[in-house]
């Protein structure tokens, strides 16, 4: 595996103007409330894009538990239902291109992991962080793919849903070294590991797409999570209106011209994506 030297930027390039129809990339990290990210010196890059992007400062997860929140974002539900109407099914019906990039999955729509977090027993990839594989009637077997070194930020589909593995997404801190699609990621804390990963990925993708960074959940007692848009078409501002994953679901349906989102998203104000 190739070692990659990562640079944490104290400041980031200015936002690039672009059309509202830019490819949309949603990145989901894990298990960190906003209080553990905002102002944390271990997260300089994420704090920088919060300052320079469109920050949704009053955004909350729906509930405690990873899968429930991934389902809320993509189907407006919190309990698994393989027949539930969902975002991926709607994308297929509309002929809209999409890919779910799952870091450390062994193959296309396999539900299997390449290994465990170094120094821990947690799998690198888990189906609980893979919403596309939870439903029937979608093209998971074509579009749920491993995030690997072959990733090309210049050839994005209309919609990308990106989930780092369980040490790159701030879920589990192991030995301080984590495999990543770009090589090896090294850090001294879970937050720093995730920030380094986001730094690399967003710097690659933001010139070509609108990027939305969020978390699945915070903590049971604090579901306030950082959520911020950055990249093409995004203007710098803070939006303090109350939002949650149902609003994101509704916003995704609106941005991608898919009609009204099902269940929780059906009555939620759309998250204002560029």
C-alpha cells in the first residue's frame, strides 16, 4: 500500500461558482456531536469548511443508532423495510446516475469487509453504514461499489453517497493507522483521523461537485451534528434554521428532481442545497 503524505490546510481555496445542477456528493461520518468537532484543533480542515461553506448550524440526527439514521436520510424511515420506497429506487426510476462509495467493502454490493480496524475488532466496512444494500428494487449490484484508489473525482455521477470505513469516519480509533482509498491514513485521535480523510477527499472533489458533509448521529444525549455544504454552487453563509435527516432526504429529492421524498421526508422542509 502506498503511503500518502497529507497536508492539513489552515485555510482553503475560495468557493467556486457553479451551476445548481452540479453533481452532488454526500459524505457521512460517524458518532461525533458538533461539540466534539467545532473548535477542536484535531479537526482544522472541517472547521475551515464550516467557516467558508454553507453551514447548517442547527442540524440534528433523528435518533440514536447508525442504521436508523442512514435509513432516515434515504427513505424517511428508522427501521429496516426492504420494500420501502427509497432514494436509490427513485434515482433508478428517473434514470439519474448514482454511485454509493463504501470504503473497505470487498466488492460491488457484497456486504463484506476487507478486514478490521487496526488494533481493534471492529470491521472496516459494515452493512449498518450502507443504505443502498438495505433495499430491494434498486441497482445495488451495479452502483454500490468499494471506494478504492481507482476513484476519479472528474467522472462523478449525478449523485454520490460516500461512506469512509470505520476508522476513517471517526467511529473507531485503533492503532493510529488506518487503510484509506488513497493509501495510509495516520492520526492521533478519531477526530483527527476523520479530518485528514475529509481533507483529502473534499480537496479532490470540491472543484467538480457540490459536497455535503454530515454525520449519522452524535451521542444519545446530544444529537446536534455538524452539517455543511461546500464546493460548486455554494455560497458562504450560516443557516440556523432547525433541520434533521428528514430535511436532508427532502432536499435530496428536490435537488435531484425526484419529486417528494417518502415517509419522514414527505412533510419535511427541504434542506436548501445549492
